[in-house]
């Protein structure tokens, strides 16, 4: 990260007036070594400007999390430069670009989209070689619900074999498809049950070298047909759909809540592991509780409730041994009690971030970044 954060606290011992005097002298050209000594700041003179506190900007909010943006005081050699920084999600508005996880994700999506378009345009393998045909009993594209299209688009994003335009599951259901393994299995089961995808095996018309290449792989083919699009166009449209129309927003938000509940389950299990506590089989009561919390709080705030409950349980467990059932009950009761108190007393609950191992799934990206076109705003705001 180009914008430095860690040294900002090194001027905490100064009053507001002293900081303003320091900045005035710095930008007036006073020797930085003398200023460091005068104001007793533990920093290399060349990095003095990195100790200046961020300044809240009343006119700017972060495009990802809607938090206030802060003006970053520049060096005296570039004092006309304007840079802004979000202390919540670490997004920056700078002439040097931004390497926060949101911008990295957007760049990654753009690269992947370009790569898919490039491969599809080359059409390395013709439809006749792939043996693509009509699957009896399968629905047409227009018959699919928003959820079914989203499920299929996410599966293609996570597991598309770009060479043969097939879904490749040779290593099992990809972890990046959905927040939990169980949710990924549910998605695949629904697509298979409704004959939206089907197991693929090379037909007689497939060239021998292609058949050999596909041998032993667990592959699925999409079964839907659309008169307005060929297979390549259909796959690209499913993976990178346009923003939905207003009449579909309620359906999309309901699906996003379903995803958020599963992300909360994943976060809870990862946090249990972080504190060396035993994980437990997910119970329906947690799903009901998480749904209720998300009706009034953001996903980031729900993560706060979960983390605090597990952290407190870990501290208690160091003194008193507890088995499987008490931990499950305690975590549930702790989350529920704190939620009720926060709601009744209007507590300010800080947004937590995603766990490092629990990155945003392809299904979540497709909903928030493509269909709703709001990116990670949905993580920090109440739906």
C-alpha cells in the first residue's frame, strides 16, 4: 500500500495547534530534521509528512463501503496533489491507483472477462466437435429464474474449462463457487435436478484426441438453449450478466441475503478454528438468527456479533473445559443476547471485515458486482 498508515500515530502527543504549526513550518520549507527534533517525532525526516493525521473530507464517501473518505496530506514536493483514503476498507483515490482488495478484485474480474472473451472469440473447438446438442426435458434460457441463472453463472465462473466450454469438476466443487461446501453442493444439486446442467461424456462425433483429453475428467455441460445466442455467447452472458431491471431487485436481494447467511456460517467456522475451538454441525436456529440480524444490520456488523461471541467463549474455555454442545449453545446465546441489547439500546456496532481465508465467492461477486452493480457496498450496508 502506497499510503502509509502506521506512522500517523507518532504525532498523537501533539495538540491540534501544534500539529497545524508543524504542517505550516513543513510546507514553508523548514528543515525536516529540525522539525523532527523540535516536535519530538520518532520518524525519519524524509517521512515526516507520513505522520500528519488524515483530514476528514465532508464531500467524499468511499464508493465501496460508503464510509467517510479522508484527505491525505502530501509531501511538500507535491503539496498540490489530492489523495483520499478510506480507513474502513482501505480504498484510495490517488493518481497512483489503488491496490485495496476491492480494486484488485475488479481488476481480476476485468482480466478474467477479457480472457474468456478472447478464448471464446478464437473458437478453438467447434460445437460439432464438442457434441453439443439438444438435451430432452431441459428448460430454455427464458424459463430460468434469476436464482437459477445466478447459480449457473457462478458455477461457470468458478469451474469453466475454457478450452472445451464445459464445467470441470475433476477436483470436486471449487471452494470459490460459494461460501460453504454444503451450499456449493446444494447449488449443483439444484442445477442437476432441474436439468440445467448434465453429466457430459464425449459422443461419437468427438475427435479422438479431444476424447482422450477429456477422459477421466468429471465434466458437466449446460443444457439450456437460447434461440438468440450460440453457446459461446450464452456462457459469456451468464458469467458476466448486465445489471438487472428494478422489478427484479427484490428477488436479487433475497438471494444475496441467502448468500450472506452462508457467508456468516463460513465466517463463524473460520473464527472457531482461529481460536482453536471445535467446530460443530450447523443448526437451523443459526440461519434463523442470522436472517433476523441481517434485517437490521449489515453483514460486516453480523460478523462483529459472531467474532465477539467466539472470542469471549475462547477466553472462558481457557479456564473451564467445555465440550461440543456447550460451545454451540454458548455461541448462539451470546450472539442472540448481544444483538437484542444492541437493538434495544441503539448501540453503534462497528463493521468487521471478511476473514482472510473467507474471500468473496463467485456467486456473491456475480450478485453484488454484476446484477446489483454496487460491489462490496452490500457487505457494509443493511439490505
